[in-house]
C-alpha cells in the first residue's frame, strides 16, 4: 500500500472529523456525517496498522478516532466509579474463579513447609549446615523476634509491603511458565520450614506461630491468590478449551492483572498488621485473633461479592468495549 497516496486521499475526511468533534453543537446532518466519518477513520486506522504501520500516521489517526469515539459514544465512566466496580465486582470475581488454584498452592506449600521443617527439627546435622550453634541460638532467641520490632513501624510496613508485592509479582510474571510459580512457592515453603524447624528444635515453636500467624494468614493468602492466578494463565495455555489459545491467555492474563491491582491493597493491609500488630505488647491470643479477623474479612469479602459476580459471568477481564470483539466459538 502506498501510504503517502492513502493519506492524501483520506486526510480531508480526517480533518473534517477533527473539526466536527471539536464543536459543542451539531445539527442532525452533521451528527450523521460525524458518525460516518468516525466509522471510516476507524477502518482507515485498522488498514494502516495492518499494512503500513507508520508511527506518525497511526498516532495521528488514533487520536482522531479516540476523540470521535468519545463524541459519538460519550465519555468513560468517572475513574472513581471504575475503581468501585473493580473493588465490588471484578477483583473478587477474579479471585473467586481462581480459588481452587490458590487452594492447591496453599496445600502444596503447607505440605512442603511442614515436611521440611520436621526434617530440619529432627536432624542436628542438617541444622549444623545452616550455621554454627551460636548463630542458630542468636536467631531463635533474639533475631527472629526482634525482626518485627527493630525498625519504626511505618517504615517496616512499607518494607514488608514491598517485599510481599515482589513475591506476588514473581508469581504473576512467571505464571505463564507454570514451573516458575512452583519455584517461587517452593522457595517460600522451604524458608518457612527452615525457620520453623530451627525454632521447634529449640522449643520456640509457640513463639514462631505466635509471631507469624497474625499477619501470615492474610499475607500468605495473598501470595497463594497470586500463585493461583499465575497458574490459571499457565493452564489456559495448556488447555484453552473451546477458546483459541491466544484468546484464552489474553482473557486470563487480563483477569490476572485485575487480581494484581487488588492484591496491592491486600498486601498493604497485611504489612500494616505485621508492622503494628505482630510486635505489639498485646497477648498472643489477641494478636492472633486480630489477624484471624482481618483474614476472615477478606475471605468473606471474596465470597460475598465474588461468588455472585462469577456466577453472573464476571471473570475479572476488561469490559467488552475495551477488550475488543472476539470470534464466536461453540460450547
């Protein structure tokens, strides 16, 4: 396609469309003309992208088409309304749909962590490979507990949030590989099991659970949700069902992004609990109770809003206007 000739032939229509979209008032005939020119310009943009994707022409036409779409179809919903819909519909629905993958990640992590921790606790020679007796005693008697209180709570909350967000991000980024998510979960399980095993071998298991449970319930749930979303994208690649593989990965990938955005808030709450509740002077039962209430609130929220939304067909994907049209499939 001769791009210069194409632009020369159609630029007058694009300029006319620009002028019409800038007007505050249009006659009936002008509205009809604007709609017709918008449809043409959208077709022209598709042609240019397909056959001669010149960046300048694409940018010029994209702006024209976007402004015309707003003039023809109206503006988007206010941003606050979009966030409200994500919080009440898209995010909980996406989490609910990936619940079995998240549960599988949780059970697998628990099995590995418990088995590894029991092995460490029962074998002094394994403990010796971790560090000297003095180093281990420093860890179990001081460092593990002091970790939660040695820094200012506000700064510690940000540090914890950043670290947990990084772990969740790895699950999202490596999701399509499948193996990458299992590697992240395995590393997490081994670290938990190692620390728990050392604490158990020194009769400090009660302290271990007393410190990790308040924030760990929500924190680990967020990691498992992230892992479940990543594994769901992987399975969409392995078994897309009646959808094309590209469409399946695209839909599940966009739903995964919705989960990622929602988990930013969940992990922030977890970080606040870890920074302010875990090291607090409250009795152990009170700290665990607070952590359980926060965790139960999240589970209840997903069940209350996610289940009906998922049953109604919500997936956490973008709306059809933003996601684009797809070819119908059987089934």
